[in-house]
């Protein structure tokens, strides 16, 4: 059964990638994994990581403004920024939906 945290990756594939990642430490090769934030211990625990946060509110509003052609109520804008938590992809795609 697939791991719930890895919706596009079965357990065996994840184990193979973990094995390879542990052996690449001394080489000039990088593997990049993207995971959603979770309370559970992530795969590759203990590996170097970079946590990406959403845009701050001002930058999120500016990005949203760049993809909205008409007027947007301030309360609606603030709700969109809050609900997307500054996720740039969500801010770009939401107005298209």
C-alpha cells in the first residue's frame, strides 16, 4: 500500500531513492525532493533540507494583483491571500478557476 505522505510514489520507489540519496553525500550530485508539510516524520529524515515558506502578505497581494485584470474587493483579496498562505502557484491559478 502506498505511503499516505507520498501520493505519487510507492513505498519501494521511495526506499530506492532514500538508498541512492544516502550514498550521494560525497559526490557532486544532488537529489531534490518536494514534500508537503506534515506532522509525521518525513522520508529522508536527517538529510539536509530547505523549508520553503509562502510569500509575505505584501508580496502575495502584489502577485495576485498582477493576475487580476479587474477590481477586486479588499476583503476578498485578503481572504485569498490568507487561504493560499502565500503559495505563489495557488495565487496564480486561483483567479483562472
